[in-house]
C-alpha cells in the first residue's frame, strides 16, 4: 500500500464481525499512521442500513499505536463540521483491507463547541456482550480521555476536496 492507493476499510465489532465497509484513498502514510480521504457521495455498506452514500467529505487518521481513530467531516463548502473519534483497536492490514475493531465508545466535537464523550451506553452493552475485563474498560476510558483532549486541540487541515 502507498499514497494514492484505493483501499477497503472494514469497521468491525469486537468479535470481528464487519458492520460497515467502504473504499477510500490513502492520502499519506508513514511508520506511525495512515491517513485516508473519502469524497462526499462515496458508497458505504452498512449492515443495518444497506448501501448508503457518505454525506460529507472525510479525512480519517489511523494510528498504529493508539486505541482510537479520528475522522474530520467537511461540508460541501469545505468547512470542518465535526471531529469524530472512534475508540477502537489500532488498524490491521490484510489483503489490501484495513480493518479495526470498534469498541463502541466515541468522542464527538462540533466546532466551536467542546468535545463530548458519547455512546457510553453502547460501550456498557458491548462490555457485557464481549466480556470486557475491568482492565480493558479502564484502558478504553483512558483512550477516550486522551481522545477528548485531542479533539479539543485538533487543528484540521483544509478539506482535501475543496480549494479556496
């Protein structure tokens, strides 16, 4: 995989079940991370909703050593409208597919408002369903605290699909 390649991304439940999948383009990659971009109108396969179009241009950051990934969402004028962080496993790569396990806890920030921890109820359900240990739950909440700080100080680059 290299910059400019189109890859498939799979968002999985903790047990490995794919619940969402889409194609995206690698914007940059290095030893620490992969950054992808997806234009508004791209197709996404969602297990519950079927095939849906992505409404906003997205830039996604996946770090190899972090238990979260960050998504910048841009409107059609190129304005940043949301920063969304999935508390999730670092990405895994196999056969030109990048996947991650979503642990259901999330952070959302709608600038200029402060970031918020969301979906704690979904995380609690997942903790029971997948038998998360107390240690794992604490590790995910620690990642969420780091993600809240990151979201509140994040400086987004301009939208990759809009030029002023």
